[in-house]
């Protein structure tokens, strides 16, 4: 009695490939059900996730990725892939937290006195205009250490006024280009991470603060802290993305 032809046992690569296809099919179905007019394309790519996503980001206007937080202490931490992509991708990276969120109707952007926040401001105005959302301008400052010395005079009102003028100067060009955007100025005497993550908004936008060859591989401590602890989606905007947005505006 002859046996029939034995079926080939699928190898590990075949199993992973099929699982990836099924995962993408599920994601595509969800995307089409929520936004049926948006074209959707799926692609299975073999490689190191962070490297593959960074390569895809070279041709993308925006990259969206999850945070992989798993409750408890890990809720305040990002997965290594998410952090690597947020640090090195040339386009804006949107990190989305899992779980339901109530709509606030506001977008928030962190503003400081460095030029590196300009791309984030440009992106924030564009998003606020597209969404019809109020744009909250968040700037945080802290009392200098020497201000606690009784022999040194410290005028909080004067510092607040100076910070106000700095914020107005930073946003002036973009406010002129987007007069339809409603603005809320939010200047706080607080740590920047606390001020930003304590803001109730639908999207929180920060600059990368990367400078030079080494800086392009790093995030500033504020951006990193916001990525770890914010409950809403966070966008990290790099300088190259900001220059691209400015060119389109002009």
C-alpha cells in the first residue's frame, strides 16, 4: 500500500510570513472601515524593524508608530523600536498610545528660545489648521537657582513678560500665514516635561533638538521625557521636516 505524497512542513520563515500577511490584512480592514476614501497599501518587509521603518521614512511625509506600553511601570516606557525610530527618522514621527482618549479639541506645541523648535511650530500650525483645532503654545520656565538667595532680586513678573515676548516673536511668522488658527498662550513656571505632559490635548508636538552628526542620533531630555510619559499621541519633528514644511508654505 503506497502512501500519498507527503505534505511539505512549512518552515519558520513561511510561518512568520503568513502571520505578517494576516496581520496586515486585519490592519487594512480596520483602516478601510474607518476611512474608506483613503487609499491603503500594505507591504511585508523582512529586516530589523527599526532599520526598515527608518528606510521607509526616507520617502514618507510622516511615520506613525505605536508605543508598546504594557501597563503599570512599563506604561511610562517606550519600546526600543519606537524610540530608535523617533530619534533617527528624518520625517515627523507620530507615537500613538494604546487605549481610548476623550477629544479635547486642542493641539499643543512646546516652544523654547532655540531655533530647533521652529519646525515643530510650523507643523503645529499646519495640523491645527487642517483639524480646525485650537493651538496651545506651551512654554515652561523655572526659577534660576540663584533666585533663592535672599540677596539677589528676582522679579517673576518681569521674567514672565520676557517669556511672553519670546513666544510671540517665535510664532509671529506662522500666525500671519495661518490667521484662521485660534491660539492659547500657556506660559508656566514648571519643568517643561511636566508642563507639556500635563496638558489635555489631542496631539502634543515637540522638536527633536538634534544638532550635528552626534545630535542627529539623540533626543533632547524634554522630548524624550514627553515621549515616555505623555498619554496622548506625540509628534517629534526634526529640522529637515521643518525646512520642508517651510518651503511648501513659501
